């Protein structure tokens, strides 16, 4: 496996976890925190909301870092030999084996 493939698998896993964490939350105060009951439980509703909020930000940060690192390991971006760019040297006509043209004698003006 190449580095890019490993990063691709990790990005997919983080995206899946981020989707799950976001779907569990409810922007109107419901979601997982309302189904756990009142604040009499250990941890309470506020702790669940804090955990979901922190895990969302953590997963989003990990996702951004993985994307930036994967762009560095993308094949062909480090100036390898299979670059599609054309150098100016390649554009110039090749004259290595060219035979020079015979020199013409200078014309003398007639009087």
C-alpha cells in the first residue's frame, strides 16, 4: 500500500465517524443528550453535549490534517520523472548531428 492509499482509508474512516457524531447531535437541544434523561445521571446532559462538541471539533481537525498530509504524498506531485511539463531545452531544435550548410562564395560586384 502506498502512503496515499493509507491516507485515503484514514480520511474515509474519519469522515464516517464525523457523520455519525454530527447525526447524533440535535441543534435544538434534542439528540442523544435528551434521550439520556435528566441531569441526575452521572455525567449528565451537559457532559454529553460537551463530549459531542469536542469530538466534532477534534474529528474535523484530524480530517483537515489528514487531507493536508495526503496532498504531500500524492503521487506525481514531487517533480518526478513523469512530469508532463515541457522544458525549454526540449522545445529548442536539436542541432547535435546536423551537417553545416556549405558556404557560398562571396559575390563580387561587377563594374
